[in-house]
């Protein structure tokens, strides 16, 4: 990590240096230590949960082994999911991303991302699910045969403020794919809710919205429409990026604070000697809240002041985050094969904001 000297950095900012705009690192000032927020357990005994959604008073969580969990008034109901392909049990694979349709209360439809095995091969796909009689069924295939591996699936789904479906796709442990615009791996995708390609995507007849990603796992938007993503680095150099249409985020050519013309450096990076393994993220009032797996914390990044801090720690691996009204919800992921499960793990937690 190139250590920035504060006076030089301030001078660069005053003169509007474009590289510095994107190049924030562990040199960020840490926010003043504040009292730990009150922590509540909303649900426990979850099985490797991956995504959090909420409709009214009910939460819907995916579990990697292939269930969707409905939580209402702290009561857990595990709902069966009928998929058309055999779910993969490889490391980091399974039922991953999940987002409710904007008209879910009427349509009972959601979107999901899962890893499956087909003969001797493994792929990821994006589908729609329909809920009926407390059971989910795969309804429609939107994108299929996304290359997969033991790791680097990406897998996060979110519906943006433009009403489009966004998906993060990992590089399937083949780094060069991230720079290849003819494939979907190592990209953030944008599609219409019916699975077609939006006419205003940056590349003709392509789902690709941004590229040069290693293993992006979180998406969030600010009220002004700015889009953010979290990304796993190569053993370190994890990133929080501001995502812009058609831009190249550098992997595997650059990472962390490295620079090259035509490639975007991150807003925040963990640096060469540290790792967060950031997963799900959400945004609220100028701050990004990030679930850290190896960092074992909920991290808070102030995109206006560049301050960062650990908001919650000592609960093990954290997979996803959901901000709603005055509360922040997050799920632990200690049963994922890499953590150290505690009594009644995994859990859905809540803290006030």
C-alpha cells in the first residue's frame, strides 16, 4: 500500500486531482469511537443465510442449502424451494441472491441466483420464483450457464432505483474473464425484469453494466442515484467502489490503490495487509454499511467525510445487511464452513441507527 502523506493528500484534493477522488485506503481517518448500539436477536438457528429481504413486517432470507426462511414476529418458517436444476453443494455455492419483485404483494414473485450442477459441469443462473401455499417454485429462466467454480460466484441481486435488476457476477476463478466483454463473468449485469437487455445499457446487446470485477458481492444506491458495490480482493485489497455505467474496475490488471489509465480505483480499500471480505451492503444518510466476512464485523463508511469504523464486531462472519427505517438488520454466517459456529447460529440481528 502506498502510504499517503496527509498534507500532500490535502493539496491534491484542493486542486481536484481525479485519481485521488477514487483512491481512498486504510489511510482514512477512523471515526471517533462511539458506544456500541443495542443488539437484538430477531431469529436464530438459520442455515448459512445469504440474502435479506423484507415485505411489510415479514423478512425473507435465502439459505444456501436451498430454503427461503420467512420470519414474522420472530417466528421462523422454513419454506421449500423447488428448483429445476440440482443445487450445487460446492464451497460458497447454493441458493444465493434473492430480491422480491416490486409488486410482490400482488404477484408473489421474486428473483433468485443459484449455483447448479449439470452432468459434470457447474453453472450459475438467474431466475424468477413464485410463492404459492408457502412454497416457492422456479418459474422463469432469465440468464443461464454463467460460468462457475468452487469460488467467486458473486451472486448478489438488487433492483435499482431505475427499476432494473442488477446482478454481481464473480470471475469464476478465471481472472482474465473479468476483462472480456464477450462473457458475463467478472461483471455487474443490468437487465429488465423480464430478462431482456435494456436498450440503454453501455454495450450493445449486452447485459454488462461494468466490468473488471473479481468477486463483487454487494450493491447499494444513494438517494441521488449513485451506485456502490463491494468486492473481494486477492487475499487483501478489498474494495468499495462507486459504480459508473460502462466503466472498467481493473481486475486483474490493477487492484487496491494501483492506477492505470481507463480504469477506476476504489473509494475505499482494505489495503495490502488487511482484508474485510466484504459481502452485502446498504446505504443510509451518507453512510455505507458493509457486511464483512473475514473482517467479522459490520463496517460503516461515511462517503461524505471518508471516515470508517467498525459498528458491530465479535459476532463472527457477517454476510448481508438490510436497512429499514430506524434499524439496521444483518445476518451472521458462521455455519458456512469457514466460521466457528456459536450456540444457535446463524442469527438475524437488529441494531438501531
